[in-house]
């Protein structure tokens, strides 16, 4: 698929309301309400009740804090009669595991789902949620059923992992408006100039200590020192940092960011709890981190 990329003049309006939670080893999941889209689906995804409306799930990799909430999400959707098809996008090598897991849970009647390539093949009266799995490599361009365009790239982590550059089609022409890049877990090697040209970058910052930068790189993560390099090359509007280690307090994170010479990364760019992302993206006010 080919298309012209256009830049949004009002990126907050284009992206809409964002809610979520992200802490390393605990859970990472962000929900874009306007597009019914989940960026990863960690075990605390259902703490954000709005996520029950999601019909697209982007999984970056199969570490538990990024995918294991999928089962809870499908259970919540069934309890709330959200029976529309759910499209799950994932690294190609993860397909066999997710398919086997979901199939077994269906057989054991743990989940009321059906795996199908064609969501129209199942009527809503059967009270099962159609699941459509989409295996992707790191060089895919895929258009969703509702007009999003996703370009995947290989992130650099300890297992097979991909990130997503997300745009939206505008009008009937092959034009795309760039929205955001979501990297998932990665070290800085994955972030090329194109990734850093999207209006919003949602990326990780696992370690606050500068002396842990080498350790972060080896483990497929980033430290606060890497963010300075990212910001120097970033051509978008805002950088949102997530995936801080769970033993940091919110005040430690805020103070560490304030201590750096950032111009486009601010304390409001922290997503550690539900609705932090919403207030950060859609207002100029810094959310409370107490």
C-alpha cells in the first residue's frame, strides 16, 4: 500500500482521549478511545473499564506485562455484551502461541470466543466474540477495517518484538495523517529518523539512573540518558514516556525528568496510572503525580 503522509494541525484532537497504565514488569496498556484501539494489553487492562469497547489490540511482544491481559479483556467484553469482532495484531512468531492458547480456552469454555478469518461468519446471536488474528513482521503496512494505517518496525528487545507507526486515512484518497509511534519495549537502536518524525512518540524509559544506561541497552530497554538523544532528533510535537520500573515513586520520576535539559519532554508526559495519558495529551496542565 502506498500513500502520501500529511501532518495533522491539531494532533490532540486527531488522537483523542487516551487512558492507560504502564509500569515495567507490572502492566502496560494504553487505550485510544476515538479508535477503539489498545496499545498492548497488560494484566491491568481491565482496571480501565473503557477498554471493554476495544476492537483492535496491538501487541508488541509476548512478555507477560504486555499481553497477558488479553484473556481478562475478552472475559470483560463478554460480561458486558461487547460482542463485536476483535482484531489482534502481533509479531508473526507469536501467532502459534496465541492461537493455541485461545483455542484451548475456548474448548475448556473459559472464553466465549471463536477464531475466524471472517467476522461475518458468526452472528451476534451465538453470544461469542469473533477473534481475528493478524501476524505481522517488522516490515508490514496494514490498513484496519476502520481506516487506520499501521506500519510496523522491528524493535530491539530480548524477544521478537515490533513497534507500530500509526496513521489515519483522510477522505477517499490515498492520503494518511500521521498520528503517533508506539515503540513498546526497545533500546534506542530501533528509533530511526522516520519513527522520530511522527507528531507523538510513546516510548519507554525503564531506568532513571544514568549509570544503568549500558544495562538498559543490553536488556533491550532505555534509560533517562537515552531520552536526551531521542529529543535532539525528534521532529514531532510531544514525547510520552512510559514503562518506568515499578519501584520508582511518581515523585522520583517527575523529579528525574525535571532535572534533565528537556524542551519537549515534561513531567506531564508520564503514564503511570489510569487517565494520566488522557490529561497529558489533551490539556496543557500537568497532572498530579502524588
